[in-house]
C-alpha cells in the first residue's frame, strides 16, 4: 500500500469517528424520542462502517 493510500484510509477512518461523535452528541441533546432514535441509528451505522473499514485492514 502506498503512503497516499494510507493517508486516504486514515482520513476515512477519522471522518467516520467524527460522524459517530457528532451524532452521539446531538442525540444526547434531543428531546423528541423518534428523532433521537433516528440519530442514534445514524451513529450506530457510522460505527459499523468504521468497524468494517478497519476490519479490512
């Protein structure tokens, strides 16, 4: 793997971690149960993407 490819992977993993964090922070501030559940699902989806992507390494 080239250094450029490794940088791309590092960036992609960082973005997925960022999305997880922001969705979880947002969900913790929302009162509406349906909206909160939707945002929590998005956080979980990005967590799974991160795990799958990391697992390919």
